[in-house]
């Protein structure tokens, strides 16, 4: 029976000694194994994982490696469990923890920075200078579950209390997994871009981050919110989440001119680039007005030629975004708890945790127009039926 010294548990939430966990072998290879249930230390809790969403970054890690960093290198064949967009229930408290209660439902943001480097002290803990330095005798206290430490494709995980976000009972498990995605959108819009109500926004690429960026921008009072992409079904979901106008770039020869036209003939104030298309960066810097801002939120797989002179001449600000810093996830959760937008419109499929490879295939190959695919260790009967 799980009873580590100094850890508070509760008989209402019995915890086994071992759990099911998926581990990454060679690139693209996952196998289901048993691991000991981890033990929370000071300022940490044990979370029973109730649902976990698959993110494009999980696919990057599973198939390519970065941005995961395990034992100072690639994550393959190191008994590493990926997965980072999870939610669950607090079931044990590490020494001294009184900020959360056993039985409380929470979702998580990913990065517990070291708390001591320059960036962590500024609240930019997703850009921690001690990223991944949490093994052997270089234990800097940094954790990014599913990136530098074990993640959520298992039954239990430890989380620093700074990564927890309490969620209301009215929020479903699936919706809970989407809070961090909305948190990344919030970080892009308010912290990096400094967006204020009434500014114009264009989002390029209707993936999960792009669609959540549309929703959060609209909820923040952006006007207009324009979404560009190649698939009409996703653009339609963008409209339901608050886009004032959508542009299918396959049907529009000059997307930059079209975005300007939709904004009264002027460039927009802020573009959030979520497509990773090679042409997208130059399109983005041409879509903004002079002095405008561009946030790059997608991983390009090759070096992209960029019209630097245009950026210089027009005083354009370009940001790279890393995750969801400055507690933006808490502010995103506040919007979702107020039902300012319905994030569940991007959730399309749920599978049992045991079927993770199927779930990953759905997410990767967009089977049945999959957007956000969720896995659950314990599915209720109706969901099981729907998955079969
Ligand atoms: Zn993610
Ligand atoms: Zn740090």
C-alpha cells in the first residue's frame, strides 16, 4: 500500500504502489509497462490522471525527440513517459502542502521552472535557464512533465503546486485538458503581444492552438478576429469560436490582401502564426500594420527565409512563444469557467489509455477529422461505446 513518509493520503482515494505507464522506446515506439507510483516532495502533490489530451508537441517528441530533454539528451529508450496536457484529481500531498486538498479536481500547466534563474524570477518559467537540469547531481528543481520529467500517459504523476489550476465541477474532464492550450493562446495574446480590447488580430492555421487563440482573442475583445487556413471544416469551427471572418488560402490567391481587405484596407495589429507553413512568416509580417506584432507559435521543420528588411523598415515586433508562462493558464481557465467560449468544440475523440497508439494515430493522421484526441484511464460506459 502506498504510504511514503511525510506524504498525506486519504482512504477515500486509495493509491496502488505501481501503475500502468506508456514509455518511449525508439522514435515512434511506445510500450505499456508498470512503473512505481511517484512520490511527491516538498511543494508537490500526487495527481491521479483522469484525462490527457494529445498535443502536436507530443508527436514531435515521440517521433523526433526535441523539445524533450531527458538526462541531458534525446528522450528515446530512457524509460521516459511522455504526455503533458492532462487533468485529474489531487490524491496525495507532499510535505507542507496546504494549498490544495485531496479530492480536488485540477488541470495542469506544464512548466515548473527552477524558481531561481533570471527568467523564472520574471515569471517566464517556460523559458527557464535550467530547463532539463533535473537529474543526478545537477538537480535544479526544474520539471516540465512530458518534456524533461515523466508526463501524463500513465495513471499518476507528481506536480509542483505552481503548475496546478483548480477547475470547477461543471467542467468536464475533456474540457479540463484543453485549459493549457487556451493558456498558451492567452500567453501569446496578452503577455507577449500586449493585446488590448479593440485591436485587430489575424490567426494563421486552425490547429488546436490557432483555434483557441481565436476564442481567447474574441473573449479579450479583439476586433476583428480573422482566421486563415486550408480546411473549411476547421475554419467553420473557428467561426463558432468567435472568428469574425475566415479565409481559405487555397481559394484565395493573395491572402495578405484579403486579410487587409477584411480589416478595412489596413494591416492588422497582431498576427499569431500557428500553421508552420514555410510562406507563413513572410505572410504574417506583411499582414500586420507598421509597428504591428507577430507571434510565431508553430514549429517549422526547416529554416525559413524571412524578409528582414520589411520587418526593419516597418518596426515590426516578432516573438517566439514557449508554452504558457506568467500564469496565463489561470486566466484562460477563468474565461472557460465563465463559459466565454466552448473549448470542447476542438475535442473530437476519446480513447482508453490502453489504446494510446490508436489515439496517437488519430491525432497524427487526422483520422475522422480529429483535432484534439483525449485518452482516459477510466472511461464511462457511454464513452467506451462511442470509442468502439
Ligand atoms: Zn501541448
Ligand atoms: Zn528557472
